[in-house]
C-alpha cells in the first residue's frame, strides 16, 4: 500500500512592525494581491524536514486508536493482539506491509485506513523497497536481481564476464595500482548501491565491507576490487534468500579473523542468525580495538553476536514466538568459549571494555548457550575473510540458493 498527502498554506498579514521578532523575507512564492503577506504551514508537505515525522505521527496515532501498539524492539512495527486476532503492521515512510491471521480483520482495517488516508491495496507481497518476494510451497524467496542489474548498467558492465568469487585471495601489488582513482564520486556511488544489495546477499557482505572502508580516498586497486565484485554479481544475478516455514528456533554462528586488516591490524567480526532453517540476519564489522590475541578477537565477536541475539529474542517475544530455551551460539574457538563461561580470568581480560563482557551476563541468565563447532562447519567464516573458491561456494550454498533465471 502507498499513501499520498496534501498540503495547505494560509496567507497571513505581516506581523506588527513593532514586534521584537519580525518575519525574515526570503525569495519564493509571492501573492500578487498581498505581496507583503507571509505563509503559515497548516499541513506537512513533501520536501520539508518535518514531513516524515508528521506523517508517522499521524499514522501511528490513528493505528493506536484502533488498538495497535508500537513495538518496543522495532519503532516501525505496530502490533495488534485481541480476542485471538493478530495483525502486524510494518511501515517504512509510505510503504507498508500488513499481515495477520484473520482475513476479515485485515479487510476491516484496510477499509478504515482507506477512509482516512489515500492508499492503494497492492495485494499479496511481490516487492517491498526494491526487494522482490516470490511465494513458494514452503515459504518465500527474496532477491534483488533487478537492483543488481541496475548497478551493473550504471557501472557499464551489463555484458561483463563473470568470475567465481567476489574477491581475490592475493591482492596484486604494483606502484601504478596505488595511485588515486580519478573518479572517487563514482566509486562512492557504486559502493553505496552495493551496500543496499547486501540486504539479501550475505555472500558479498564481506567484500562490500572492505570496499566501503576505502570510500574516502579510493585508489586504482580499490576500484579494481570493486570491478571484480561486479563481475561476480554478473554471474550470480539470480541468487535468492529463502525463508522457510517450520519450527522457529533461533541459533547463531559467530567468527572472527584476527588482525585481518594489515593496515591497522584490527580484526573482523562476523555473525549470522538462523530462525529455523531461514537466515534472518548477518553482520560484517571491523572491531573497534586491536585484539591482542585470537581469543580476544573471538570473544569480542561473541559479544556482538550476543547483543543481536538478545534483540531478536525480544522481538520474537513481541511476535508471540517466545524462545523457551537458551539460544545456541556456535563458536570455533575453545579459548573464547572458556573465557565467556569463566569469570575468574580477570587478569587476562582487564584491558577489554566492559561492554564486551555482556556475553557473560547472557550465559548467566540462560538466554544464550555457547557451543563449540569445528572450523570446517563454521558458516560465519564466509563473513570474516576471503576464501578459496571451493570453500566459498560451499558456504554460500548453505546461506543462499540459486534461482532459475526468468524466461
């Protein structure tokens, strides 16, 4: 559904000349009959800074009069739960997703909204914010193939040859490649588009993160890395993110690449979270501080994943999918697991920030339980480093699925 709004301006006579705060005059609309009058805003218009806030306040206020409650975990989500009827209302500016367990209640709500706002019912979801959604017998498939094609067209690479991986294991070294790239604005534009593409493409999240770290002063080598990523996207346009029906049990995988950045020697953290068989969130982020050991790097990654798991558990509780058992968090570093479970190692961890010890609190209140997993089975390995082609393809196939190209 999409809304439209109108605005209204009321002309007022000029303020008294003796006022201590006279109106400032600006070049703009002038009423021919009253050239000295000013305009008072009566309704929010598109283009004004306060427009989104005013629109959201109006919509949220109306929904609350209908019995909806604003989610504590997600400020754009509204929840309705009365007399066995559940409805979920997700809004992003004027794009709205609405679902529930009662078709009659949904129709009644739509009729009420149409009587107050100008909206269109677009039916079953097929696209939302540039993400295509395809219904299947077991759930949904999400993909951004059209958006990926638009990025390639913008870069002039619609007919480029594909490659098997988004980045090279070994970066070539040459004096010519260290020179500044001639069009940094173009580099930043493509990097920004690629960031949005990672919403359904965890396989490129690590490479996009590395590309975005050089947006300020990109070199020719950095642009070559970006081009290789585009070559990879050309060969994987129809990759999809599957969402499955089934038992909604949350589990998480976390990994770290110790001192993976040879410029500042900071480590890379990565995690991915599954709800049942569906991948629902993932993250690639450089750590804020230099880790003194691989154990510390993994421990920091555990703390980041624990914070995300806590938020997801809270959101699931609001959606009436409460996790009755501790969430399994899989890590391939036994020392980091021991550090998280043992509160005695104070001398070895006194230099680590207090917020990193959040994982210990989660273990103590039994919301998270850490398990060891062999490195070969660590899915988050894809999010922390450049991998050889066979390993990369193996982990990619476990996170996303290829989709038959359209006829």
